[in-house]
C-alpha cells in the first residue's frame, strides 16, 4: 500500500473498500475558528437576500429575521479563507493520500442543513452531476460544528461505489437529481452508515458512492463544507465549473498531459449551459428562481 501523509492506513483502506471514510482531529481549532467566522458573516449577509441567487441557495421560508440557508454556492470563489483551506489545508493532504501525487481541485459548496426541518437530500451519486473521464474523483467534507445522530448526518451505503451508476432521470426523462424509488431495493439502504462526530470531523466519499441525509429536526444547523478533487488525469466532460477561477487548479503535483478513461459508462446530466439549479431544487421539484 502506498504511503499516506495524514490518513491512517486503515482509513485509506476503508475508503478504497467501502467508498468512504471519516476521521476526527484532522482540522484544528484555528482552522475551525477561521472557517466559522467567515461562515457567520455570510449567514448575516443572507438576511438581506429574499430569493436564491448565484451565491445563496435559500429554503422557501427564509427571512431576514430567521435565515434558512440550504447552501453557500462555491465558497472558495466567495472568500479567500475557504480557498486557502481547500488548497493548502488538510483537505489537500487527504486528497493526495487517496488520489495519488497529482491532484486537481474541482468545486466546493457549503451545505447548512438548517435546524427545525432542514431539507433532506435523497439518495444519489455525485458523478452524474459532473462526469469525468474516470472515477478517481472524491468529495471531502468537514463538519463546522458538532454533529449527532439527531442532526441528520450524511449517510453512505458501504460498497455502493462498486455498484453500477444509477439513472437520475425519471420515467418521463426529467432530471430529478436522485435515485428512483424503484431502484432503491438494489441498494439495501438500511445498511447505510451515518458519519458524525465533533466539529472538525472529516468525511470523504468517492464520486460513485450512494449517499444522502434525512431532514434535520434538531435545534441546530449542521454546516458541512464540501470540496471535490480529482486525480490529475480525470478530465471533466462538461463545463459546469468553467466559470470558477479555481476549477481544475492543480493543488498537488503536476498537470496530466493525458486523460485516463475508465471503460465503465457515465450518465450525462442535462445541458446546464443556460443555468444550473441546485440538487435541492431538483430533488424538491422547484422551479428555477
């Protein structure tokens, strides 16, 4: 087994066998304080926003007095602290441990899973949203606050990264952003493992791993900062992140001159060249706002 920089060998082996892993203590209190301070400022800014826009994805009942955020879009493009963390912090070491010496950044998001019923995320795989030429693509997250079972932690189905990709379109050919109910028996979702822990807990999942989370009925939001990375020879097939100055930036090693193609097929998403709705809007069946 290749050497690891920050993960243990057991954590690395777990990722490759089950499609995910989690670890505590890899994000220190200084990073957490910086990330939470910036995040607080964005929550305050959202009080002046009445509808979802390029920066904020809001729940329908969001108000200035009681903000309810679903997501801060592309946080690394919104504030330099997020980019510094994504490109030089522990995420970069984890990505190198699992993807090899040559690593690219792909995109980021900050999901809030607001308190008092923050919306569920139905079972899905990531790679159908942003297909690449191979599957050495993963997402690393960090919980910005303590997360317990009643706060709707992310659940992942062990070994599902080795399953075929699922169709995220419905019978009428409409993109739903989630696995259809008729396909769920093949997964045995009762086997899902829910990743939780104190603030600073890291989650990692492969782009093919089936994951989701229930509504958050607790009294506290569950902010989870997520960044996606790929091996340098995994090339994006669509232009979803083309507008980001940080997309496809090599954060470790060198840029690959050759694309590596996995023989397994990948489902293509809709044409989002005229605008992209979030996974929440697609899964909830909302019209673009």
